């Protein structure tokens, strides 16, 4: 856990043991953490150098208060990262200036193989400073959405995520649950009837476009740096985004003013999910499959909701659901 601050695993183990054992010696701690005495002694010396422990004249050690000691280290790392971000902006501008007038080969990098595409896909997201935008289509060649480890890390840095899903993707197993998790983490999702390609954009600086499988059966992609082509893909995304339908899947964890479960006189959480998916344009069969229902059970839920709303058609039901807060408005 403390490796992000520069501590080795053995140093963290010794520090944790020292927290509840003030005035401990290296031999005592070596028995507690089951490490060689020499390793524990080196770890204690390093902890003292970091300001995480104090050493007495008779070689006894006491842990410094974590809020003070670790807080200082975190502050130093934060300051260092801030300086690194400032340097990144400078380097990016220098690189952009140097790339002006560069050849096509400098602006476009061809990536081949699943591992190479996966690596670049994660790198593009890690490089984003303000926003990541993407087109998501099936099949998932390099990395399924639930294995995209770069997304939560970027969200934690304050990077905004917007994604447009090809409607066919919503029929993929488990994709709706992944979408629910993404929505709750702050990702903005929309659905388009059909997308022209897969695409990932990091700010206005980088773009990754997967290509068709090569004759040898190996997938490929191109990594684009800032250029007229990248500007065109930027405009394409924004055009598709404006025309796509917002996807909102209410459920536990949503805003408190939208009740999650209502009694017999109102929609249940399952009812809300059914309505949200249907309003997003999914077919009855796809909704039933995603929610683990039989078509007959799905229709029974819809019949009950129509009776509850006092309407005769699904269109009327959709309007009633939006007006009365059963689902968020699109």
C-alpha cells in the first residue's frame, strides 16, 4: 500500500509492526515480522531516514505518528506530481512544435498484436489530462470494458470520461452491469444505433483507432498524434455524441431523491431498470437476457407498470415514467 510513497514491502511490514510496539529493537521486530535481523535493521534505518521512526541512543525505535509522518510524505509526492504535470505540459508543447511539418510516419504509429494494442490503449488513457472519449463496439479485441484498469485510475485523477456504445454492444454478456458500474463512477454513456469504428481519444493529443485483422490473423491499430486527421476524428466523436441517446440506469446508489424501491403502488428497482433499458432502445429480448428474465416475466412487469401508470401504450408509459421520476429524463 505504501509502495506509492517509495517504501519497499519489507519496510512497510516493519513500520506496521512498529506502530503498536514503541521502543522496539531490531531483534524483537525480526521475530514479529519473520524477517532476518539484518533486513529489519536496514528497514528501521531507512524508516528513520524517512522520518517515519525515531531512534534512541540504545538502538530502540518508535514509530512517528502516521498522520504527521505519512502526511508529510504524501504532501511531498503531491508536490512532485504537480511539478511533473507542469513539466509534461512544457514537454508536450515542445514536442508539438517539433512535430510541426513532420512526416506522416512521425504522426502515425502502426501497432500490431493484441498485447501491443492493449498496451497502447492503456497508455492513451494514462496520458489524458482532462478527458477520454471513446466509441465502444463489439467484439472486444484487446481488452473487455471490465478489465480496463486505466479508467478508474484516470477518474481518480479527475479525468472526464465520455463513451458512446454501439447498440449491439448492449447485447454482450455482462455489459449492462459494467455500464452500471461506469455510470456510478461518473462515466457519461450514450447509445448510438451504429458506430463507424472503435476509437479512443485522449484530450486533443492522441487517438487510437483499431483496424481490421490482418491477413495473418493479427489485429492492428494506428496511434495518431495531433494532426488534421486527429482533428477530424475529434469532430466525428462530437457529432455522434450529440446524436446519441443518453444511457442512465437507476439503481442502488443513485441520488436520494430518486427512491430505489417502492411498495406495491410504485415501480421497483427492477422495474426502473427495465424502463431505462427499453428507453435506451434495447429490444425486449435483449432486456430480458441482460436482466435474467424470461420474455413472459418481462411482459408481466410492463403490463403491471402500464396499469399503474394508467396508460395503454409503451410510448405513453415511457412519457409517464420520465415525467414522474421513474427514470431520469434523457
